[in-house]
C-alpha cells in the first residue's frame, strides 16, 4: 500500500512538471512537489467542473 501511494504521488509530481507553463512555474514544480500537485488538481477541477 505504501508503494502504491508513493507511485501515485510520484506520477502526480511528474504530470505537474509536464503541465507547468513558463520558467518559474516549472522551476517551482520541480523543486516544490506541492506546487505540481496543485497544478494537477487545478487542471482536474477545470476539466470536470
């Protein structure tokens, strides 16, 4: 179970890096994983709401 959670968070981190636009957003997504999680959640909310 721990490995699954780690895998999900790692995938979300990489997806956040990919969808980040611009230098500073990409820089923060790489250095601060919570910023990339925010980008992923923001994209999900925009799609479904």
